[in-house]
C-alpha cells in the first residue's frame, strides 16, 4: 500500500481509468480537468431541449477489463446497447454501447468518488525536490505530487511535458486529425435512410440518427462528422459555412430534400482521432516521475483510451510501491 499523491491531468476515459486504477493501488490521485464535467471526447451537448453525442458515437468492446466496466455501467443504468438500423454496419459483428441517457453519463459513472478539480486548465508543471507542482491558467499551483500522469491528446501532453522528459518528443510526433461535427434537429423524420452509416464520402464519412440511441428524447436529431481532410482544410472556416456544406452533402447523399431544420450547432474537435498510434499502451519516465496515456497510444477508440489509462495507473502504482519499499528498507538499514 502506498499513499503517494499523483496528479492526473485530463478527465477523459484515459485519465478516469488511470485515476481509478491508482486508487485501487492505494495511491491518492487528484484529477485536473479543463472542462466543468468529465468525459473529454466522450461528450454530449445539450441545447433547445435536445441532446447530441457530438464526439465518440459508440463504444466497441474487445477486452475483458473494459467489458467489466461497461457491464458495471450498464447495471447502474448509465450505459446500454445501441441497436441502430444499419444495414451492413458494424453491428453485424460487434456490439455497440453508448452512455445513457447521454454519452457523457458513462464518464460521469467512472468519475464517481474521484477527487477531481474541474474548470482547471493546467498550463505548466514545475518540479522541485519535494515533488511536482501543477499550475493552472489562473496561476494557482497545487504542490507535492509524487508523480504526474498526462492523460491528454498527444500534442497537448507533449507541450506540457516538453521541459521535463525526453519522451515528450516521441509524444509530440504522434499525428492526430481534427474533426468538424455538426448537430442538427429536424421538424420531422428524415425518411428512407438508415440510422447510421460510414461511407467513403470525401467530406461526410459518418452520419448517425442520434435520436435512435437508447434514452434519447428527440428522435429527429442527427450528428454528422466531417472527414479528416475536410476538417483540416476548413479548420478555420466559420461554423455556419461548415454546417451548410455538411447539410448539403447529407441531402445530396440521399437524394432528397431534408425536413425543416429546427436547431443546429457545430463543434470543432482539434485532436479527434490518432492517425498513427504509438503502438505501446503507455509511456513512463520513472526518473522524471511522469507518464503518458490516452487513446493515441493504441487506437482511435474509447476502449483504447480506457486500457491505456488503466495500464499507466498500474505502472505508476508499481513504481511508487517499489520506491516506498526501497525507502523503508533503506531506513531500516540506517536504524541498525
Ligand atoms: C468526432 C469523434 C468521433 C469518435 N468516434 C468514436 C467512436 O465511435 N467510437 C470510439 O470508440 N471512439 C470514438 N472516438 C474516439 C474517442 O472519443 C477517444 O478515443 C477517447 O474518448 C479518448 O479519450 P482520452 O481520455 O484519451 O482523451 P480525451 O477524451 O480527449 O480526454 C482528455 C481530457 O483532458 C482535458 N484537458 C485537455 N487539456 C487539458 C489541460 N491543459 N488541463 C486540464 N485538462 C485538460 C480535456 O478537456 C479532456 O477531458 C471519436 C472521437 C471523436 C472526436
């Protein structure tokens, strides 16, 4: 058992899994999260009475530890199977899980009992002999962390760690693609099309009838995701222009006039999906007292983020136990 305090930066799936694992191992994780709620890219936006999962669309499950977590969330009512009408879709060979009643219910479930400082954007890390200090954008610092776990998209993690470990260079070289997401609610149903679909469309590769997910109350709501190429090209475009382009594409793809739009919004994900993952579950620099986790280590999927975070948590726990054991035996030797 060790009681060292660990700063976990980021409360997405990776950071939450890392913090839960550290708690199990007897460490004291404190999570710092820029937003006012957990989840990161497992996100939900609510407006005008409707909700939209504008980040991750669903979770697929391959690993037994992830399955166990999803089963616990399902038992608590915060996750359920999504069974869209999706001819030829992935549901034929995989089960699709979503948070209920909204995607971000799942990270909220994982965040229970954790010590999380919300609305705290970490801008700097400082290391002194006593340990790490985590400094936020208001200049406030929290000190005395024995280890720091960076659970952020790779480019953001690299920027924070640049002064502290040579690993930052490897992390900074991991490419992550942006994604424009458009959320739209129609007056009536969009007829004769499936609830979800991937295509090789150069602009609009993914559409989903958000309202077909379990527990959603606005049936005629859709989420449209733009391709990485389009999102890169139009990264600085005004949101209204992006909405227009994606809606034109949506209508064109099905050769029909869309029902009247009642509500629409958009979101620009700067680091949506890893393009070439690291290929290792996490990175750790024990001498510097810093580790990295996130989906970008393994795959552009929520499950990968969870597994990466859990394994980094276990590695930090093991590292700290070892330090404590050698410290204790050193003291005993000194006492003799
Ligand atoms: C458009 C889109 C569609 C996707 N579709 C799917 C899908 O269908 N299925 C699937 O499995 N996966 C999908 N994904 C990928 C999935 O969302 C991610 O793999 C997963 O959520 C990543 O989790 P993470 O914890 O690694 O990172 P994140 O979720 O990005 O978490 C990082 C957290 O760190 C916080 N943060 C950032 N900077 C700071 C800072 N300086 N200080 C404090 N906090 C900070 C952020 O606010 C965030 O909460 C999709 C992603 C996107 C964007």
